[in-house]
C-alpha cells in the first residue's frame, strides 16, 4: 500500500545564502517583514497575492505565525521596524 505524501506547510526561514539571512517565506525570496508591513498597512490577502504572485497560498498564514512568535502578539499594531 502506498502511503499518502505529507503536505508541506510554508514557513518562514533564514538562510545566509538567501538575502543574507533575512527571514523569507520558504521557497521564495520574499522577506517576511515585507508581508508583515503589508498586513500592518491593512492590505487584503488578495492585494498581497496580486503584488507577490509567487507567494504560496499559505504564505500569509506562515508570516502571521512567524510574526506572532518573533514580534509578539501585538505585531499587527506595531509599525514596521526599520533596521539601520
């Protein structure tokens, strides 16, 4: 009997070889912070997918989970962080 293949979930990853280790949506070069900024600015999922057609279907959910873990539960209310 063939075992069903597990569905891989999108996550936010860091790899020094991709954008110098900036957290990105796995399988893309889309910085998680960019999606966070879009969400904080009130963009809808549809608008985000229009601007980032390579974003996986579950990419926004992955970024929301990452932001909650890394930025805290109030991440939506916080302004995007700029690094100097």
